[in-house]
C-alpha cells in the first residue's frame, strides 16, 4: 500500500524537475513557482494546522475537525497549577537560561575562532574540519558519547549547577559551526587596513582589537550569539542522554508526547515556541538590516559603487 | 570542496604565535571536550566489557559486537536505516534542487531572493520536536490527508489508518525536517554561479537542457554533494522522528541505540553507534570519491 | 543601407526606470573590419555589444548582418559570437572540451569536433595545454582559449568585451599584436570594447567613441587623434587642451576666437559673435622663453615635468587651469630647469582644431 504513496510522490516530483532541466527559464518559471508554493505549504502546513488546533475550546481534539475555534483555552491551560504544567513552565525557564549562556559562549568562541582563521596557522585545516564535523554528527551519538564520558569520570548527571555544564557544552558545540561561519563571512568582507593603520599609529594589539576590530564586527558576534540562543532553545537530541533531571522544554515535550495522553496544550506549547523562535529571527534580521542600510548609505555617499549601466539598472530595479 | 586553505580568510594583520594560540585555544578545548572526546568514547566503550549498570573501563572484549549481531534485528534495522537514508536523500535532491534553482535563478531582485530564502529557511529555527509533533494532525487517522481523501476527493471510503505510524509517514516527516540541508548548499552554489559561463554556453548554441546538463548541473555538483552528505548522515542518526511518528513499531539504528542504552547495555549501545559511524563514514567516503572522479573527467 | 556587413540603424536601449543606456546609434561595419568601441564606464558601449550579440534587445531600431535582421534572434542562432569579459570559460571542462563545446552543441560527432577544436587550439598556440583545466592556465592562455572557443564555430563576427582587461600591461601589449594578426589572417569582423584609448588606437581600423549613451565620433585612429570632433572626444582621447571663447572674426578659412586667456586662430569657419571652442594637442604645443605672440600663445607656469621615457609631458598652470604640452625626450634637461618658472606656450595655426559645439 505504502508503495503507491511513494510512486505518487515520485511522479509529482518528476514534473518540476524535468521542467527545470529541459525548459528555458521563462517557460519553467511558472511550473517552478507552483512547485515552490506547494513546497511552502509542505513546510508550513503541519505547523499551521497545529496552530489552528491550538485555538480550540476545552473539548478540542488532537486532529481535525477543530472544535469551538477561537478559544484561548489551551493557552490559559499552560498556566494551570497541575504538576505537568509546573514542569512545563520550569522547562521553559531552564531552556531560556541555558540558551542565554550558550549564546554568550557561542559568541565568544565564534569570535575567537573567527579571529584565529584570519591568518593561516599549523593545524588550521584539521580544526576547520573539526568545527564542521559538529554539523554532521547526529545528536544522539554526541549525547551517547558524552554520557559515557560522564559515567567514566563519575559525574552525576543533572545535579546542581554543575549538571548544566554538559548540557551547555554540547549545545555550544552544536551552535559553534553556525556562529563560526557567520564570523568567517564577516571577516571575508572585512578590510584589515583599518587595523594596520591603528597599529601604525601606535596602538597595542589589544587596544586595536577593542577600539577597531570589535566595533566593526559586533553585529557578526551578535548574530553568532543569536544562532547559539535559538539553536540551544530548540535542541533536543544532543541533551537527551545527559540531562538527568534537568528537563529543558524540548526534552519535556518529547517526554510528554511519548508517555502521556495528548491534549491540544501540546499544540499551544508548540505555538509558543514557534513564536519565540520567529521573534528572535525577526530581531536578527532587524539588526542586520539596520547595519546593512548604514553600509549601503556609506557606499552611496562614496559614489564608487556604480560602474556600468547594467549594475545601475539592477540597483534601480531593486528600488535603491 | 578544495582544501581548507580556500576557506581561510587570511585578511588579518600579522600577529605573534602566542596571540594565535590565544585565539585558537578556547574553541579547540571546547571541541575536544564536547565533540571529539565523546566520539572517541563511543568507540572505546564498544570495546569494553559490560557491567550491570555500565561498563568496565579498559577491559577489552568484542562481546558487545557479539551481542548486537546475535539476532538478525540489528542487521535488518541497519539495512532499513540505510535504505531510508538513501530514499530521503534522493527525495531531498528531487525537491531541494528545483527549490534552490527557483530561488537563485527565477527570482530577479536580490532583496526578494533573500526574503524568500529566509521564508524557506525559517522552519529550521523551530524546535525539532515541535516540527515532528506538528505532523500529528496531518497524518493521523482523522488527519488532514485522510480528510481530503475521504471527504473532499472521495477516492477512498475508509480513512487510511496506516498513514501515521508508517514508514511513509516517517519518510515524509524526515524529508520535511532535513530538506533545508539540501536546499541551502545548492542555493549558495547556484547563486554564485558564473552567469557569463551560462551566457557563453547559450551563445555557442546550447539548448536549455544542454545548458543545464553541461554547465549548471556540473557546476552546482559540490552543493548537491554537501547536501547529500548532510541529509544522509543526519537521517542515518535519526531517532526521535522514528520514535514519535513510528510509534514504537518501527525501528532505526538510533532507536536501537536508545533501547540498548535503557536496558542498560552501554557497550552494546556503543557498538551499535560505532557501526552507525562506520556506515556513515563509508557513505561519505563514497560520495567524496564520486566527486573526485567527476573532477578528473 | 548596405547589404553586406553589420548595420545598426536608429538603435535605442532604454532600461526600466527610464535609464537610457544607448541612444540613436547608427553604424555600418564592413565585413573584415576591426572595430573598437571606446568610451568611459557606463557610456553604453557594452550594452551596444550585448545587443549585437543577442544578450540584450534594442528598445527600438534594427540590427542586421549581411541584410539579415538580427532583432529577436537568440544568441545561439546569430552568426556572431562573444568572447566574454573575464572569458567565462567552463571551469569544469578541459581546454579541448571548452573549445569543442560549440561544435558539440551543433551536434557534430566527437572525432570531427575534436579535430576542429585541436586545430583552433593550435592556431592560438596552446597545443601543449589541450587537456588542462582553465584554472591551470595563465590569464593570457585563458584568453586564447576563449578566443579559440568562438573561432571554432566560424562566426561572421566576433565580439570581444574588454578582452585584455584582465591581463597585465606587458601581456596586453603582446596580445594586442597577436589579436590584430589573427584578425587579419582570418578576415573575420572583430568588434572590440574597451575603455583604454591606447589599446583602441593601436588595434582598430575604425574607432567608435561613445559617451553619454550616444556615438560621439567614428573615425580611424589618426582622425580621432588629430581631429576630435567635440570637447568630449578631445578630452577623452587625452593630452588635448581645450579653450573656450567667442568667435571674433572669420576670414580666409580661419576663425579667431577670443578666449579669457587671449586670442587664438584656428582653421575652420564660423559666425562672429557665436561661441567657439578649439582643441590643441599637447604634442603640438611648443615651449620657449620668447615673448607671448598676439595670437596662439599663452603665458604659463611650468608646474611639473613628467618623464615618460620616450617623451616628456609638461604640466602647465594657465591662470589656475591645467594646460599640457609634450616635447621630445632630448629636451629633458633643458625644460627641467624651468620648473616653477613662467614660460611661453605657442602653437601653429594649422595644429589648432575647431570643435563642434
């Protein structure tokens, strides 16, 4: 039976793919646009459905059709004094604190590694691949290996403040490649002559870093930190086997879905986390848009950005 | 993919070796502690003996491997997991390539391109567990898909109960979770393509199909390759999606590792994880080898 | 209108947002000519080339080759091929595969196309590099591959967009001679775009000077150097001094212009009372310590002597405006002694040149 589904899926996918391969852009564009819209529905549809279902009344169910839409019942339910909800709220608080610390650590580590890779050094290649390795290591393996390490050194998981160390450790490792790549792209577009000038004028390397480098790249550092925050907030598999009693929100959600009878508060909780995540992306985009605009203005005043007609029209078309 | 030297910025001012060390050290220590050491531990523990609650360090034996290969369960699961990973990777190429192509080549202004790319990428920042949970109302017995099939289209009389808790549901959810790892590298590769090379090909008489086959696709291959490595490796190590959507009836190597861990049989969990790493390494090596061959030809 | 060669008639190109990139271009190019489009950045020369190549379409006007209308014809179907700026080689293909690409697209079988590609590669002197990838070649070699790649398809005209822009100066000089030699040997029309005056003068049969989206002047290198038509061309070709004033009188084929810096007499005709401008080439200006004559002479201060190897350029200050002169290399010691001092600049009437307003 399931093979029919795979067959349908494959047939549907062959259409846009062959349009892309065999048709000129102007003809394949409408097909690809249609496919793109279906893709957006595929990516957002489940979340949307979940969003709709979170606004059901007290008798709401886990599936369609939705009952008594327009109620905030399952959101107010999150504030109930039941042990379940107390645990959920505790999870949210812990997640936020952990994410904040991970954000700071990711920012600092990304900055220092970004600085390191501005010049070649021995072992740089290996270090570079080690950073990227973290992107490709399945979370469960990392969690498993670290739990072995903790067992070996006799570390008590999830106890006291010390219990947070491994959690923060793996989450920062997960966020590090993202923050690092942000810093790499910042330094790739960065003009080091300002620093050389500062050194020429007698500034020490520390003063140069504080007075020249840092002010020029702080949005990148902020971006790296924000990556750390959002990734840590949503991280689950890496902390799964090492958290002990410290249940961050995603862990709590996993435990709920795999053990209790599900009610629509799971959806409202999901909606809350989505809103937090998207707010953070919004903040990041806003900050980069503001700094981007400043740079664009500077280039405009300089007047050196335009060299031939096609690039002028590109600028005109993009509305600058 | 080139050497790492291509990625090193080398835009920085001169500095002392001590300064280099100061910048390198914190990150290196962090990676050693929380990435390298855990991975090394997995291999080591798989070679150590089991105790009732954990393992006896440095008591070497291959018993753990004996235990996981005792029945055919592990090998079958491994085969299924590999098959699932290859299937998801293929589907991700078929979906991700046209999406990346549309974004990078059909959307005219850079601003609009970036905006759409952010829209595509945004679900990546939504908690992974939440994205899995979001499939419940869609794929369930009374979910959206069944609703459409029965009520709107009328193609089936009875809701298909096998929709959730099925391998198809898992595949669908995995594709949705990981397709962004395919779209992103292909998008960047296509967006930085030398436009003049494509124009030159057209100028020399290439039809759209030939421009794609001779120029666009070969030049975007590194992006496809990186995407394949990401998706293949991450799906191989998957565990939560299979557990939640499979509802305990469907296994992956990841869920097996978790099962061994909860028994507890830590060396067996380690042995299963080591096998997983071995398969992933071989898979990545094959993909890289493939790219080398392409480069020579 | 001619039936042979490439003809541009009333060609306009207006980009969205009412940006006029090319305006009122009328040009006839004979088969086998070496034409150079010369102008500063944004003058419309590249847009014109792209319209000839089919990578852009005129907003109005027609482009024909040997009487055949090219408007709306795709680049692939046109009998013209482009050598792109920065070459646009296929980085994943070998030299041989790059050069054979056009023939492969025409459906030619492998042996035949490789044979022809090999011949083209040998023609540009890269026989030993046949199986290398573009990144393993120097800039000059990449340039030759790009050239071979279009030659092999036997186009009626080859379009070259800043073909020497990526090369260092010495290599540029070498490639100028090679390109020109190759063009003569093949007898194919070459249309070459550059912003480099020296390159244009040394290579072209005819130069098309573009500025502000229009053709400012079309002429042979000597015509352009000696008789720039207007102030734009005079200034763009370099080493020209331009003086503005009012025409005082016109007689005997000469006019006298009254400028703020004195009277000048130049060949030409005009009406007294109208505005008049003239250009005088730096190399036609003579420097002496004589008294200032009534016409065609100005008192200037010699600010700076620039030694150019084969000649000397004198930067003169003409009541706050720059004025240029060029003298023989042998006079270096003599003129250097006058740095910072007042001298007299004079020129012959026939060297002056009346500009169009």
